C-alpha cells in the first residue's frame, strides 16, 4: 500500500514539468494567433473528451449523447449571457447545473441499459437534440445565437478578461488542468473503483454491496459537467452558438480522443486531441477530407488496435528490450567432478 501511494505521488509530481511545458507550448511554437487558437481548441476539445473518457474507459459504456452535454454548456452560456445579462462565473454555474439536470434525466432513462442498447438510446437522444436545436426559435433555430460577450472572470478589483485566443489560453489551460486533476482523483476514489468493478464484473460488484445502476448514474453525473464546461468555454471562444455543436464530428472527435492513445491513460485524450487538431489546423487536407481522415483513424484503431497506440507500443518495447540483451557466450561449460580429462 505504501509503495503504491508513493508511486502515485511521484507520478503526480512528474506531471508538473509536463504542465509547464504544455502551458509554454504556444510560445515555443511561435506564439502566432493561429498557434494560440489551436492551443485553446485543443484544451477545450480535450476537456470535452475527458467527460466521455470516464464513461467509456472506467464504466465500459459508450455514450453517444455526450455532444448533448457539450451543447448544453454552450447554449446555457449563450442564453444567460445574451438574454440574462449574467457574467461568466454565473453562466459557468448555470452550465454545470443544466448538465447535471440533463445527465440525471438521461441517466435515469438509461439506468438499466447496457452496451448496444445503452449506446442506441443515447444516440437517439443526440438525434432529438439536433432537431430541437435546429428548429426551436428560443435557441436561435438554424441561425444560432450571436453576440456572446467576452469572457470575464474578474473577481473584485482583479481583471480577468479575454479579448482574443492569446488572452483566452490561460483560462483554457486552467480548465484543462482542473479537469485532469479531477479525472485523476476520480480514478483513485471509491466511485472510480466501483465503476471499474461494475464494468469488469457486475455480479461480483453486486455481491460486494455495490449497486451497479447507482454507480452508472453517479459516473454519468460526474462526467456531464466536465463536457458541459468545455461547451461553456467554446461559446465564449466563438462568440456564437448553433446546432453545429451537436454535429457528428464532435462525437467522432471525442471517441477518437478516448481510444487513440489507449483507455485509462491520464493524458491520453489530451495527446490524441492535440494530434487530431494539429493535423486539421496545420496539415489540413480540406474540411471533408479531414473528417474522412478522422473517421478512418477511429475505424482503424477500433478494428486493429483496440488497446490504442499504447497497446502497440508495449510489444515493440518488449521486442526492443529483448533485442538489447547480451548474446550468450560460447565458452565451453566448466568440467564436472565426474569428468576425467586425459
């Protein structure tokens, strides 16, 4: 127990230089407006994916409704800021609260559903959400909602505003860092252990006093505000929200971010999102081709590398280590007492 705790502490300390490197990355790569824009979007979409990650990797279910939580965060920020005149802190609280309400409703409906049926029902929820957002005038309909003010998280006399992506980057990074911390704490919590047990052996979990249905609902309630917070910041970054936040692209991006590096890898969704966004931003093949590439990557990973790139790296590492072992010597064996050399 002590050794495991010590190992965990050292692993967390090792994240500090990684965090510093990530924060300085836009400056290291030139500090242009496009670089900062890419960095902000990588942080936002990584946070979006982390919400789905705990459902897929820890609970073992594939939710196809997490774009709904992303949209809930975006639309709540837009509605409360443009029509309610509320500040950014209030819209964040509202986004989290609305995500919890939606998660509770969806979670209760899908409480006893698993695997294919669970995914099918959550996909249906996403389809309904697209139709509602596209046609309900209260949400701007197909035209969306414009005029979202600048992000302003000022506290007292401390001015904390963001007029562009360069100024928005510290807040996007802070949201990302908080999310990674929460995911790490979740995986070392009782709920995280119960989620894994529910995933691997529901019957054994029930025999041990764990209610699998309750655990699924709790994990859903934990994951939804994370994805909604990403949608909240995305609304301020774009200053515009429409039904396109429910597009299939965002769902495929989330799923790819979860599985590309490997499940239950703390920095996996971040690394995967960075790879995808870097290709789209700096090595783009065109909008439609980029989507084909993204979908193709997801198909290849699920079909041939179900453990992600980490699963591919492990056998290569073992092969490298075995190849690095010194070759056995060809010296003759030592004589035994039974031998009688002449």
